[in-house]
């Protein structure tokens, strides 16, 4: 049974990668489509009942210990300075004339 489950997992992964719908890949495809719809709702403000429930649950859920909480939101964001990196003429922009 374990070998069969593993084979079905491989078949599902291959079907998802190449975009061929199968019985085992259909639930994953539908869930990914729903996730995309919720993401569009979060970005655009458009709502439908299922997305509204997901977004309200996500906004009221406590943040993880490593996440940005209210203290991080209150602190001013520090601007990182860009570092000038010498790419060694990787893109043909050597000034040496080679």
C-alpha cells in the first residue's frame, strides 16, 4: 500500500507540473485556483463570501513569533543602503578596453 501511495504521489506531482488534469491532481488544482482568487481579493478589495471568511480569519489570527507584530509596525523602517558590487565585467561593461 505504501508503494502505491508513493507512486500516486509521483503521478500527481508530474501531472501538476505539466498541467495535465488527473483524478489525483484535481483537488490540488482546485485549491491552488481558490488560493489565487483569495490573493486577488486581498490585493484588489473585491470580496466574495468564502474569500471574505478566509481574509477575516487571517487578519484576526495572532502572528507567529518571528512575524512582524504591532511593535515592528510602530518602529520606523530603516532604509538599507545599496552596496556597489564589482561584477568583473560580467556584462561586457569593462572600462579596461578588452
